[in-house]
C-alpha cells in the first residue's frame, strides 16, 4: 500500500505548482488514511485533479482505495485545524494573494511587536539575557496573534484580502 501511495505522491510532484504531499491516518489504530497535497494555485490543483495520470493511479488499487470526499483549505486558517470533525462543503474561493496576506499580517505584527518590546522588553532587558527575552515575548505574542489580532484583522480587512474595493469607497 505504501508503495502505491508513494507512487501517487511522486506522480503529483511532476505537475506544475506542486508544493508537497503527505498521508494522515484517520485516527489511532484506524485503517483509514487521507492524502494531503498542496499546490500553488487553483489552476495547478485542477491540472492534477483532472489529469489522466491521477485517474490511472487511483484505479490502481480498486477495493482498497476510494475517493470519499474532498476538502479544500486555503491560507493559514487551515494549517492547524484538527483532522476530524470538520464540515465539508463547497470549495471556498481561492486563497488571497500571498502579498495581501503578508501585508495584513505585517500591519498587525509590527505595532504589537513594537508595543510588547517597548514595554515588556525594556523591563526585562536588565534582568534576563536576550534569548530568554525573545522567548518570553514570542510566547506572549503567538497566542495574541493567533487567537485575537489576526482573526480580528482578517475580519476587518476581508475586503482587502478578497481584492475588493474598500467599504467606504463602494457606490451605494
């Protein structure tokens, strides 16, 4: 089975835009496995999914392998989700352009980083070495960014991420 799975991943590697592949077990002791693969964009993914090579590969293990469902994840939001209990629906629209994602993250990270380093960093500077200070600031900033700042900024700047006009510039 692993030979068959590896052959599929190697086959996908030959397609433009391929970024990586892997296999995830359905749960401890489960006989169910899920193939995960990443492509640079929707067109590259469609090229792989619609290819004769992929159809041929999937047909190579009848009775053992079946395509049960497809779930598409885009952007950073899907990176750390649990593999179980997710709702599968229609494919979301493509991920925002990476430069747009970068600008949103930067616009939140820079002011928060300056604030935390200007306050906590200054207090800790005479007390602990730089490595410990950076570790403490990072430990504080990671959950703040993940659970508060980035979700808030994503909601507020969704129009920008989607490439739409600013709400105050839309005609009524």
